[in-house]
C-alpha cells in the first residue's frame, strides 16, 4: 500500500516575529486560513488516506502538530529524540511503515510548502510512486523553475525512462544567479524534496550507500527510535542517498510549488489585490502602496505610500522591512537583543 | 509691562495616530519629553513671567492645556466660544491684558513650535517688543529660512529702521518651489507668527483697518468673550491687520524655528543617531535603516533596511509611511474608515 511521510521538524526564524520555536512556519496559516501542515495533509488525502500518513518532528513540536492535524491516527506523529537532518528521519519513518506493511511504497514531503495546483501535485506524486513501484527506483519530483532562484538545489534530468520519468544526470546545490539562469534554460528542475520509493528498495539503497544510517536501521530492527538515533549520523537524503545511488530517477512536475522562504514569498503564494498587495488581518489598511505584505494578528496597521514593504505585527512586536530584506531576517535577529530575538526558532 | 499670548487652539491631524482632538500637537512631547506647550511657556518665562502669560484655545482643550502648564495662574487659559482664526483670538487676549494693564506690550506666539536656540528666541522677542514699545509699531519676527519651504508664508523686509528692525516690503503666502528659492535668495524671511505690539497701538490699528473685529472689541468693552465673538468675523492677523497697516515692522531672527508640520519634521528637530534616525520609545530597534522616524508609545517596533521611513505606533494603531508622504497625511485620513480617521482632530 501507499503511505506518506511528512517532515515537519523545522524551527526556522524566517517568519519572525510571528513564528516561534513552538509555533514554527508549518503551523502558520501562510497560504490560507489553515496552517500549512493541515493543508499538506488535506492535499495528500485524496491520494493517501490519513490513516497511512506519518509526520516526523521534534519532541517539542509533536503535541502542537498532532493537534493541528487531528485526522491523523494517534501515534502517527513521530518525535525525533534529536534533530539529524532528513535521511535519518526518512529512514526511521520508512522503517516504521515497513514494520506494518513490508510491501509499502512511501511518498515523502515537507509540511511547510505551498502548492498552487493540488490535483497537479497529486498527479506528480502518483507518477513518482508508480515509477518507484514498477521500476524499483528511488524517485525525486523536480519542479519546473519559474525564476532563477539561487536559494534552491537543482536536479538535472538525464535520459528518458518513459512514463514521465528520467534518469538523474546530476544535482546542483544553490547555484549563483548566472548558473541558476543557465540551469533553468537547460531544463534543470528544482529539487523539491518530494520523493517516492518502496520501503524495500529504500532500505537496500541505504544498506549499500548510506553508512550514516545503515547501522542505525539494523539496531532499530531490534530496538526503538532512540536506539536508531543513537547509532545514526545526521545527513540529508540528497547527499546521503540520492547523490550516491545508481537507482535514482526524476519525475518533472509543474504544480505551483513554493517553499515560502520568507515573508516576501507571500507576494507569490497568496491572493494579492490589484496593486499587488497581500494583506492579512482584520484591521489592515493600505493606500498608495503596492507589492507589499501587511500581516497583523493584533492591532490596526495602516501603510501609506510604500512599495515593496513588509509589515508584520504579532506578539507585541511590529516588524517593518522590505521584500528585498525579508529573506535576510537572520541578520536582523542576530542584531536584536536576545530577549527579543530569542523568541525565534533555532 | 510685557505680557505674552500663546495661541494653542489647533486640532490638526498631522500627527495622527498619536494626536487626537483632545490631545493635539501642542500637548505632544514632539521635541523633548515635555509637551510643546510646556516648552513654550518655559521658553518665555526668563523674559515674561508665568503670571503675565495667557493661553487662548478652544473650550474642549482648555482643561488639558491648563493641566499641561500648571505655572500659569488660574483664569489665564482663555477658551474661545468658537474657532475664528488668529485676529479675533489676539484681539480678545490683548484686550483682556489691556483691561489689567492699559500700558501693556504683548508678545504673541504659537504653542506648537520647536525652537532650537532658546536664548536667541528671547533676544528676537525682546527686540520685537522694544521696537513695538519705542517706535509704536506692530512687529512681526521673521525667521531666516533654512530651506525653500513652500508650506510657509514669507515676509520681505524693506528699509532699515534701525535697532534690528525693517519696514515690511510685502508678504508672500505659500509660494511654489521656484518662487520660494527666489525669496530665500533675496533675503525674505519666514513669517513665523511671533508678533509684538503695545495693547494701545494694536487696538488703534484694529479700529483703523480691521472691521472684522473692531465692533467686537467695542462690544467687549462693556461685555464678555461670547459678546466679542458674536460680533466678530474670522480673519487671520496677517490678512486682517499686517497686510493693511502702515505701522508694520519686521525683526529678522535666527533661532532654529520650526513649526514641526509633520512626523518628517522630527528628523530636523529631534536628536538623530549617526544614521540620521530619530527613535522615540523604550522598545524601538533599527538596523540598516537611515533618515527614518520611529515613534512607539506601545509595543516593540523593529525597522530593518529602510530609508526615509516613518513608523508610528500608539492607540492600538501602527502607521507606516515615508518622510515624503508624512506631510500629506490628510489624504490618508480621508481614505480611512471614519471610525479610524475620526480620532483625528478637526
């Protein structure tokens, strides 16, 4: 049967001051009125029912995430004893699935994406799972770039495998602007993190290529999560598996994928008014203002005569910055007094 | 003896959202931690003691103004029954002074100015009073322009009268930018509203030139304030007296006068940090920001990566605009819902 594993451990600071260590991005209603995690679950359920969805997160976040996705069965929020990047999380979750269903195929994704075309997303996921199941490959879904983004990794498709899949020619991690434009032109795809594999093939590839977690999985066969983490090393699934395997494939997809990397990304992913403004909150007013994000969870915010502004109010804090600066929020937090910036995630 | 009359009736909206109809600009601590009215009184007292200072304002504001200037004797805050521009206010207050001291000379000024050089201000006021007393003239003090301001009236000095005074060649009301630059070059002065006259000469000039209030003053001789206002018409002292009299004089002064016409004016009148930012409030933080005004009476405000921004927080409202737009706040208030904009002054 098909299962899904949602990675939801992030505690970023890119949505400060609204996001905090206990209310991270995946719990914020960034794309609609629902938290991103709930949207992620609802995006999946026409393809994979809630009973077969697992979430992996930190111990601190597990209760809040379980509350935000009440359709998930009890015990389906897996709490990592420590953060260890994506390969240990996916290895543990896939092994947990395999213990219940040795013939499982697994779709893996993140809790904090925004997707514009839900049906398109499911079609790409379905294709990726089918390729993983029929061809016995580990599959990544590549999103067709809409801009020469320098903040993402790219996957370059190789030869056609049929059924919508290609071999993987190479991966390119966070290129500079010129290289990103070049990659976009030559048909490279954004390496989204939407993956598919059978539990059996995933385990076999890890045994062959991923010493960081292979011993942990053997310990897990007779132990538990903490046993697994004690024997595993932090490594990403990209580096620890996809860049090493000879059984990788890529499925191109085009479903309005966005990782919503900063407040400025709301200009892309949320409905904007005719002036290109995204306003969220009951008491937000804009005049002679365009291409701006105004988000208020508290008082009245009035923005007058700005272009490309980002104004965010919540938790007694008002942030005023620009769309250009919003992606570099870390620099700001590094300069703020610890009691103020300390509210951010790790 | 010398007396002073402070005009303090304004209920502008230029400091929205902090200023309101009951807490107008003259009650705000715009230049220091003290309300402008209190600073005005303290600026005067080395020259004219508090016992000889009157304030003219509206009935609505009178209690708050009396509270803000406790050094003034009871009954020295005169409450107009209706707003009627500056000549009726000054005629009434001067007549009130004359009833106690027929030989009085009167200095007239506004409650909502900022003055950089207090001693220089008093020197100019002293000169103006001396000219008024010795030469029997009505005197205006002109401030030497520091920029080709289009929002002010200008007074052009004529021939030298000696003792620091000149005849008045002409007045120019709110010129365009080119004319303002030209006026500045030819030695024209800002028509500040700092005036001096003897009560006797002022009454005589009004009898000769100011029909709008002359009948009112005759009624006041046997009546009271309401009697005076019932018989008077609204007119400014500039139009109703200075532009008509043949006994006008101008005294140039240079004492860092500013009428603080908008939030942006705080960049001129308050101490700025090395990046040119003026920040007011316990919990204001700026980074990579310059030439900006940040004023918070409430929560934490963080401004990151802006130039020329104006951010004001108070009364549950946050205003984000630019120094360029701040002088045009009225346009914003005209577009806001009445319940929000309605908190502004008239």
